[in-house]
C-alpha cells in the first residue's frame, strides 16, 4: 500500500537554521522539497564529484574483494585517508605494470650478448680501450674489420651478426653503435623478479585492503550522500522577512507525525501540517508486509504509482510468482534457483541481497508448481514409481476421454481469473479517481 503523507511547512529563525536541519536529518522522516532557489556552489560540486569517485571505487573494490568483503565498519577511519591509501596502491601497481615491459625489453636485448660484467668494460675504457657494440646483416659484415678494429663476433641470429670492437679510439663505422642497458643480464633478471614479486605483494595488499575497508567505505559513501542532501536543502531554502527566517516545505508519513510534531514543538519553530491532496504530487513510500515487499523492485522497475493511485504490488506478487512458476514448470529448475539464491545471498552486496530473497521465493513457487505439473529436470514424475497419493496431486494428461490437455485448461482458468481481477482493479481505480460516470467504459469491459 501507499503510505499516507502529510505536507509540512515551517519557518525557522536563520540563526537556528543549521541546528534545526541537523535535528530533522537525525529524525530521518521528513522528505524536503527541493525548490531550486539556490545555485550549486563549489562545496556541492566537490561533494558530487566525490560521490561519483566513491561510486566508481566501490564497484572496483567489491570486485577486488572477490565479492566477499568483511562486514566490519570502522567509523574511526577517515574516508579521505582510505581514498589516499587506495589510490597509492593502485598507482604502485600501475607503475610496476608499466616498468615490467621495459625491463623485459632490456632483457631481450641483453640476451644476445650474454651475461657479462659492465665493470670489466669500464676498466678497459679506463686503460684506453673503447669497447663498442654493433649489429648488422651478415652480408654487410666486412672481414677486414677484424684486423682494423679487433672485431669479435658474439652471436649470429636470423641472418644478423652481433659483434664488438675493441680499439684505442672510437670506431668510425658506417653502422650506428648500439646503446645497451646499463645493467648486466643477471642484474636485469633479478630486477624483473623483484618487480614481479612486488607486483604480487602489492596486488595482494590491495585485495586485503578492499576486503577490510569496503563496508567502511560504503558507510562513508552513504554519509556523503546525506551531506549532499543536507546541502541541497540549505541551497533550496527560501529566505523571507529580509533573511530573518527561512521557509521550508516537506512531507512526512502519517504514522511519523507525532515524532515530528514533538521535535517541532520542542524547537519552537512555526509550522503547519495538512493532509496531502491529489494535486500535491507527494513523494511515494510503499508499505507492505515482508512477502509483498520483495516484489516492490518489480513495481519500481515498471514505474511507481501516483500518490492518488493504489499500490499494485500486493496483486503483482502472487500472480507474478504464479506465472513465473508456470513458465518454468519444472521442480528441478526450482531447486536450482533456491540453491543459486542462497549462494549469491552470501556473496552479493547488502543492497542486492533482497533480490536473492525474491529469487529464492520464485524458486520455491517453481519447485512446488513443477511438482504439481509432474516434471523434474524434464523427467515425467507421473511415469516414475511414486506413491499413488503423490500422483493424485499432479495435473497431467488429458481431460477424461477428450483431447483437451489439463495443463492448458489450468492456464486458461488462471488467465481468466487474472484478467477479471485486473479489470476489476482498473474499474475501481478509475471510479475513485475520476468518478463513476468516467469509469463506465472500464465497468463495461469487465
């Protein structure tokens, strides 16, 4: 059902405005109307940017936590500090992922020359001998270079020669000398191994961080959303009497009226409370029992009713379950849905766990209806050796000596009942909203 609302208008002395808003916020039952009198300031823009950042980070953290974050919320930790730690870990991982290909490229370049000590090369240079590294196609290699430049062929690979020259002064070959990494092959391999180990360690540290702080971060995001809503109220409040008082309008559920009145009476503000009308476009708050509440997500998916209309969820709940079970029509599939729902309920975030209750419920309906239709993973239960007492409840086969199928007849009966109830609801709804005269066509169709 749709909760009955009351419209609240109150005037607050400007010096008490901040304190009063905090009290209203703690009460948590007033929906403040945003009138768009104020403009978005820098603080609100920063909050909105933070909210977008938090939303993106929460999604990444949930995946990194392998969808199983710890339930602990540490209110002593500052969210900004957590953001900094998270970004530092991500930046470290990004740097290592960028450096590893560079080191791998250096290793591939040095593997041709083998594992030599650069210290020995520098000692030769100190003694007056220049060692330079070259490569060229085998056909371009000149044998006279051996006598002229003391060339030494190190390796032949894919039609290319890799060689060095050892001369008392720099060589003037037409080939450009190679610029090799400053570390030896063994040093490069050690560096790569250290970086890979650091990458694994940092990744594990990031996963542990996400598991430990996801709920704290989620709580901080909710707090930030509350700050945004509060700031919007401040910006959208209308100043009157030359700024001495502030006018606010909002909505409260009827069952919370006593608590709000007590707060307003204690604060000494002027207020008026009246019932909501059809023209007020009051906010919609659904109030149903635990079973029907699971199906509210479907109502919201198709569109919330207007305040003057009725909540279709109580009617949607049984018929949606019935149609779903009839379409699936297999007790085995129903059991799979039940198991699937319980498994995901433990792994999904808190906001999605309610959906799994719906999946489990639909699984129960499917299992029961599938048993009545006599099907279990495609196997006909009516043809299996079962007690005759169980088979009496199964709706299978033809009607007597006719060619009419019992299950088809059941589907038609359910369809007729559903259409009749739907048309009745439509006719009553139009009568309430527009009067009997305007609803004659709906009653006629019924």
